[in-house]
C-alpha cells in the first residue's frame, strides 16, 4: 500500500476515534454521580446561587446542545474553560503536558533499561536459575501497585537516605539536574511495572527466535554467540516488543495519575485527578480527548518504527 | 589504526557519568528544593486554583487571602476578633443591627492607592452581587454605606454578630471599580504580602509588602505549595522541602512531633464531625430512637482510636474548651448503652431497628467511613442495625438538600460553629434547613439574643439556651470537633494552628 494512502487511512481513523471518544466521555461524565456546582459551592449551598451558576456554566441546557457547543468549540481548538481553575483547558494542557511527557519518557527509558537485558538474558538462560529469577522479578513488578512502590521509594530514598527529593518538580529551564533528581523516583515507580511486561514479552519472543533455523545456521557457521544473540536474534525479537513498548508509552502518557499525585508532579495526570474530583467537565473532557489522540499517534509511530526494524514490512 | 569508542570505553564513560550524577544527587534536600534561605515554605492539601480572595470552597486556600487582602476585622488564630482596617471594634447599636466602623487613614492597596470607605462599600456590593456566599450575605445584610471617607456603616436586617467571622474567611477589600473576573489572576489587596509568582494549583510565591500599614512582615518571602497527598506532604516536611504542613495522616501526627527537629499542635477548630438525623421521616421522626442512637455511640473511641486524638470528642456542638460549652447538657448523650436500650424501650422498639447512614467517599479532613464502622459496631451492641451507604460527596450534598437521607455522619468545616452552623441548619429565619431540620421559634429567639453581641460573656447564656433545644430535640449525633493541626520544623517562630483552619502565616518566621 502507498504510504500516503496509509497515512490518510490513519488520519481518518484518528478522526473517527476522536468523535467516538468525545461522545463516550461526554455521556459518562454527565451520568456519573456528582455535581460541579455543588463541588464549587460546598455542602450548604444556596439554591438560588446554584441555579444562577448552572445557567452561567450552560449546565441547564439540554445534553445534546451542550455536546454540540463543546464539539463545535473543540473543532476550532477551544476545549473550553476550567470551572475550577478559571483557565482555558488548552492553556492548562500546554502547561502540564511537557512535564508528563518528561515523566513518560524517563519511565520508558527505565522500563527498557531493565527489560531489554533482563528479557534477553532470561531467554538465553531458559529454564535455568537466572531465567526463574527474572520471571519472578517480572511477576513481582507487574503485581506491585504503583502507589505502594512509590511510597516505599519515597520512604527509603527521600526520607531515610535523603538522596532524592520526596516529590515536586523543577523545570529543566530552571535547573536541569534538579529536574533529573525529581524524575528518578517517579520514573522508577512508573517504569517498573512496564519493565516487567516488556521483559516477559521479550523473553517469549527471544525464546522463539533462538529456535529458528537461521540462528542454527549462524551457530553452525561459527559466529560468535554474543553477536548471534544481541545482533541477529534480538533485532528480530524486538519487533513484537516494540508494540508492547509503544502501548506502554501510550499508557504512561495517559496513566500517570497515581504517580503524579504521590510524587506531587504537576502534570496532566494530577490535573485529571483533581478535575474528576471537582467534576470539572471541560478539563476532564479535554484531557481524555487529548489522551485518545496521543494514544493513536503513539501507535501510529510504532507502526512506522516497524518498517525501520524490519524492512520486509510495507504499508 | 581504529578511531572511535569500543564497548569497554563506552561502558567506562557511562559508569563515570552515572557516578558523577549520583554524586550530584546526593546533595539532598537543599538541591531538591531550590529556594532561598529567606523563604518560608508551607504546603497545603487543598487546591490553590487561582488568586480570587473569596471564590473558593476548600478551607486550605484561605491561607492566601489572609496574606494578601485586608478586611475590616480579622479573626486571630485563637478565634478572637480584632480590628484590621478598622481602627477599633465597631460601635454596635443596642438591637445589634447597625455597625459603625472607623477606618484607619494609612491603609494603602498594593498599587499604592489609599483605601477609603468607598472601597469598602464597593467590595461589599460586589460580594452581594457575585460572591460565592452571596446568598448568606443577602439574607442578613440590608446595606453598606460610606458616612465619610473613613467611616462605614453596615446595617443588618436582623442581629447577627457572627457575620464578622465571615470576613477573614470569605471577604477581602478591593479597590473601587475592580473587575470581578480580573481578581482570579491578580492580587489587588492591601495585605502584608504580594504575589510574585503563581502556577495554578502548584505554587504561589509571595514577598513582603514593606509598606504594610501594620508594619512590614518579619518574613521576606513565603512559598505556598500544593501537595495533594497527605503522606507526600509529610515526606516533604521530613526531607526539608517544606517548613510547615497543613495536615498529615492522623496516625503519623504524634510519632512525627515526637521526633527531634519537629513541633506540632492541634486545637479544636471551626470544623465538626456530626451525624444529623432526618427528623421529618421514619425512623428518626421518633425522638427516643434518635436519643437511643446518640447514647449508644462511643465518641472517645472514635476520636482517639480512629482519629488518633485529632477530633476532640463532644456530645454537643461546643468543644469542652469553649465559652459556650455546657457540661450538664453534654452529659445527656454520654456513652451509655443501657440508656440507649431504655430509649429503645420508650420508643416501643426494645429489640432495635434498622436505618441507613449516608457516608461521603472520599471525605475531607478525616475519613468518615472509619467513624461509621465504629458507630455500626456500637449500635449493633444495643440491637440497632446501621447500614452504610457510601456516596460521592457532591451527590451526598444534593441528597442532604433534598432531605433524601436518614442519618448523615460526616465531617464538615464551617466559618464558625456557633455563628454559622447553629444558624444555617436550625434557625427558621436564617436557616436553609439543608439537613431537613425543622425549626422552632424559641430556638430562634435564643440565638437571636446571642447574636446581638460579639462579647462571649453576653452571648454564652443565650447560646446555651439554644444548645438546650438541640439536646432536647436530639437533632444530631454530635461526635466531636475537628482539630486544626499542623507540624512544622524547628526554627519556625510565631506559628500556631488557627481556629478558622486556614494557616495564618502573617507573623510567622523561618530561621
């Protein structure tokens, strides 16, 4: 297939997914228990004041009208204004997304730094002690809740050892080393769970590749084992792993909520968390829509990376 | 000859880099939090969404308007009222409806403009038109007028001395002509600090207003940081990233202040943990069933066991240390399972009954489920079955307004217990009866008498008379008063928890 046609198809799919996603999130939010006006006014709110606010916020309009207004504005790049923070959603996203992106990239690096050697070594040592240890560690990594690991890391490395900050974030424009220091613990927390998933995926695919005929031929030809494993086998085994890593990156971008709350990182995840609690509809809708788009784009990028890893793949 | 890096060189360089980085990271807290020595850093659990002095519903945010705006009167951390922009406490007519304030002539806004009576009148008018609590203000405020440049007269439609408690929490004097929407992004006040940097819901940095009319504040810079998780907030204090924290998990309070280098304090504040009954429908339209529940609850165990002493037990709305507390009334609902069984017999239900308690999830200040579970066990011991219905807090407030509940155990922060909660929930003339509470004229009479004056000695007998009504009707199970509690590091001076809950950092210094 022509790459241009493929791109067109993907863009069309992105549009359809965004429309579907916008409808789903709009409907779910409106049917979710809770009331943004009450969240703003407090428990003993005055009924007349609440009615005035509902009217001003457009919450008294029919749902279809509200949806139409929101989608119409979104098409012009206006995702609405936060009821709670009194700022445009696009402005909030622009301010918060770079932080989340830095966290997701660092977490992915942590995940890959653990998963690639662990997966390859486990496959190479299949059935031996190192393999069992790696699988056990991977299982523990998948099973460990983020909030628990995060608090544990804070306790050990921030409170007891005083090596790293307990939370917060410093912009790299202010102090790049401080940025790095603030990212270490959250990146380990978020990266560990995905490292485990990627390790298991890579191990399975390496085990499969190492049994292929061309590996047998390479060994018969007397090539160095290290070259066979790291160059010939790993490269092919990485193709399915890239898919998993791509998904993981998408999830990291969209799923940093708990880590951002625990480590007090002012990213999109924490913003989403606060906005759900306060029923800040424009912000929740805007973030979800943005995350849907990011997820689709990341997966598209993964498809393109395939072609680089395996020249046989054509779109 | 080969140029470039072989694998071993790359590994060596990577190792050296990692070591250098690790050496840098070991620098610890000072590195982690790049703030100057002259900055006091305090963290709050609640949101810091904007800079508006009165459009907020979380009480942590109150720390900001206290630092940046002035009011006619302010509430000190111990809950007493003091003149601020006013030269002295107001002259009040005998019937308690006309307040005359003489204003200082040396007050200036941060812009340099002098603050005069017209600014006060404008601020109140703007509040009555757009303020978040405008419904409350409209219910009692008849008018505000400038008598001359430095005299303001406030006329109320009925006596309510408690309105002045509102000022520190929900007001802020603005220059005449200020655009309401502009003050979400800009501070236009006349308080002791000016905002120098603001990231919504992340951080607010302030510097001392050297021209402050009550004298330049002792601390040059203050940093208010938002940390949304209580455990993370505690860790930030322990690592030196912040100097004072607004709250922490209750179980960590005592162990932390027992550590060297930390201090803490807790006082009963303007918050309360109580469980109003819906007296309009069965089963709680029967006063004996209400009393049976009230006598079956072990408040000491809830407050000290579940909340580690950070809720002060009390069977009535007043805390034991307050001027309007009444020991005899408090004894009426002391923990007594036999008395609970007696009331069940009086109600004609010796074998008990069932009801549903609506519990907010999540709750603010303390988790309501913990108390609810203990209440459930206490009640089961006398044969009463309490079912727990968990509900999102905003839905729960709607249910409370609609009267769609039987019993509603929850923590609640108020501007004042005696001046706000008692009026808004139970008075016929002022109340919203939002907990479906019927009112009585004699209760109104007692409170109206209490609200003529702001002198505690004059108010106390009338407040006790009102309390007697609440006890007689057994309107709620009063569990205890929420304590305001803070932990701070060594070297912090002139700081104490505030009755109003929000941190008052005006006089605090860090060394």
